[in-house]
């Protein structure tokens, strides 16, 4: 019997089998590759996901260290608060959950989506903070509906509170959530990593001492059910609180300074000339740090940033103003030390001085007559200093001004301090590519022209005059303590330099500053009082040059009015406090700044003399002593408060 195919398989049948076999091979290859990926390459990841379905690590936020004044009164403290969290992996119906949350909490779907989108790179099953520091009512609504909201959770932890409010806002600062910049720094040597939703100091002491105030977060290993609800705690890792900070500030003086400046734009700095300790530092207008820390809308924050009064600017260290006549004692030291003039020599100080066909006026219409340098300081003669400064020259004037610490940062423990400006010939050539003109020296001699200084710089310069010629670094921190009360760090007096002045020069300057307040014809006679002797100097810094002398400041539009200065120290015999006051567009220093300074002097010296440190009494602390700068809007529009 013959076979139908004696030698081979049919060729057409083999051709038909090629395609199905190839497809089957590809399918089997894909299945094997996927199994390899799931069981070998992704084994650790899926093991972690499986474990996270059962055991998760929850964070316990560490309390920040407290901030106190020099007498142990709290300026920044902690209170309990609730955060709203979501774990997207546990949410069954995202749209329904979002809708429910917007009904129960003051939050929009866009805000929720934004938070989740920002956290897209987080580890799986890590909770995302949707809204921080929710209200008690919001917390109660969420808690009552938790069984219907799988994937939604509440976290309780410490929240920052500032019991003094606006009066210490620029000094103490506020907190804000970490951003991409801080998150990118994670892993750097010596740093504790931040996580999404953490808070960080954004201003003042909170920012400057972030590494000391911030604690170390703890956490718990928690067993959860299928929808993420906590069943039991397996293990706890307690958080480590941050260190407490004790400032040099005297709260009683701080509040008095805030009240004295209320309704005006400006700054007050008070310091101990022997130690450099800052006793008070106020900037006005101010803001409520509690409002920022608890959370503002984008619109509210933009309005704060765009406020024409620059309420977030700490004018004490960032406000740069022409020092005006406050510079005259420093100009006097320069001309005396350089032998341009002697203490006894008199020159004619008329109503104006003409140089290169330009007339430079004196503030006093009838002039001062023939006077010596002592009377030139007491009466604040402009034309006297015009003449002697021309012989001195700008470079030597700049040399002495820088010796007093002007033109550079003081180094105080706060961020974004400004350096001011002390010009010289090299500076102008480098900046403007033009030479220095002698007429510019005339303006510089009385603190005008290019001259700029901050209140902290001038307070520090006058502290050197008060203490016998030592320039100190302003000191804001007394000590750092751990939570058990152990002092971990102290801050001693730091001497920057010793003024190379003859004792006779310094003695004359001090005596002249006393005469400004206590002699007939002195520009700050209003500071005379029976309790203590004040020495100091008034100043009126021009904003724009007026063609005619102005007696009534009310006639000038607000933005064109001169800035008012006073800087001085007391008691004269043994100075224990220096006060610098700047009132923006305040007019004459003798009328505006000097009376404010007297209130600060009196508050501190009378209390110290009586030995009665300031002690606030609750509940008055949060109500009566919380200063609100109510005049900001009126000041911004040029109105009077």
C-alpha cells in the first residue's frame, strides 16, 4: 500500500503553522517577562506595598522650642491643632471624597488637586496634608464622617502661636510650609531632612535660629485595616522638642515702643551700650504673625505683599534712610581728629553757604553767627559743617563713618539686614563712572546726598560714643536652653573695634550731645526732665529738596515730607540705654522723633530704677497688650492718625 506522502510533510501545511507559532511564542515571552518583572525585579516594591496595606509609619511632629524675652515671658509658644490628611491609595471614589471634603471644610477642589499633584513623588501610602490647622468645627465634621470617608484622616500636633501679636512680629517672625528649595536640600551633611507639609521659619528669629528651634520628628508603626483605619499601634518613636530661645528683649519696653510708634511708619531700636544687647526693636506698620502661620489665601497673601507700606519689611534693620544731622557728631570727630578745626576755633555759620555758584541753605533762616564746633552740634548748624567738611574731603569722612560701623552690616542675628551706604570717590567712579564733586561732600557732611544708614547702625554708632569708644556687635540672643532647662549655648559681648579717637575728642562729642538736650538753643530741649539726663541728636532727613524753608509740615504732601530722626543715650553720667527713632515722613526730628524717644527712655529707666521688671497679667496680655497698628491705611494715603 502506497502512502499519500511518502517522503515529507506537505509544504502548504507547514507554511500555515509558522504565523500561529510565532504569535504564541511572542505571547509566552511577554508573559514570562511580566512574571519576571513582578516576581523578581519588582519584588521589593510590591512587598512594601503589601506591607503598607497592613503596617504604616505615621509622623509625630516635634514641638518647636519656645521663644522668651529676657524676663522669661513667652513671645512664641505652641498649641494643639488639627491637620486634614488624605491617603489617595485608600480612597475608593475620588470625586465623591473631594465633593464631601469641600462641603465640610473651607477648601476648593482646585486646592485639593494642587496639594495631591505637588506630592506626586511621595512614597506610596504616605499621607498628604490637604489643609493645616483646621477649625474645631471642621475637625468635628470630619471626625463624625470618617467611617464614610476611607483614605481621609486627621492629625493632631503642635501649632505655633504668638501671644504678643503685632508688637513682636518683625522680631520673632512667623512660619511657613517648606518649599521645593528646602526639599532639595534634604540629604545635605548635618541637616535633618524636611518632608512635604513640614513648616519652617520664614522671618525673624524663627528663621535665623531654625536649626536650634526646630525639633526632630517622631512617629509610630501603626497597623491599619483594608480602608486605612488604624487598628493598633505597634511601636512609637517619640519626637524630640526643639530648644528654647531667650532673647535680650525687654517686653515691657517693646510694648511701650510699639505704642509710641502706633499709627506711624518707622522704627525704634533700643540697646544697652555696655553689652550691645537689644532691649527693644519695633518696626511699624506691622502684621499679625498668627494670621500668616494659620494660613492665608493666595489673595490675602498677595495683598499683604503688595501693601504700599511694605508691612513685611523690618525697618529697624532693612530701612535705609539718609542719616541727616545724626551724622554731624561723626563729621565733627573726623574734622577734630584730622586737625581741620580745634575745639575753641569759631567760624561764621550764616543762613546759607555759597560754593561754586550754588547756595546751600541752613535750616535756621537767620543763621547761627560765629560759633565753635560744640555749639555747631548743639544748634545743629548746617553751614558750619559745610565749610569744615570741604577741607576734610569725602574719603576721610567716609573713613571715620565706617569706623563707627556705618556702611556695613552690624551682624545682628536676623536675616536680610541691609548695609546702608557710605560713599567715597572710588565708590562713585565704580558705580556711576563719574568723578566725585566737592559739592557732594557738602551734602554728605550733614548726612544727605548718597548717605544711607539703618536705625540699628545709628543706634550702634551712638552706643560707641556712650560707652567710651567701643563698637559692639548688637546682641539679640541671651542663651539657648534644652527642654529640661539646661543651658546649651550662651552669647557673650562681642567687640568689633575700638574707635581711634583722642579722649578729648570723645569727651567733647559726648558733652555736645548732652547740650543738644540741656543747653539753651539745643534742638532737643523737649527731652529735658527731672528724672534723668539725656544726650542725643535730632535729625531731619530730606526726601526731596525744597526750594523754600517749610515751617508747617502739614502744608507738604505726606510722601514729600522729611523723615524725622532722634538718636541718643541716657543717663548721661552712666549710660544704660541707647534709643534710635526714625519716623518716615514725620517732619522735624525735634517735634516727632524726640518725644517718642522720651517715652522709651522713661519706660525703661524708671522701671529699672524702681527695680520692677515688666510682668504681664493674663488675660490682659492677649487683649490690652496686643498692639495693632491701626494707622497704616491713613499713613499710606497721606492722612493723619
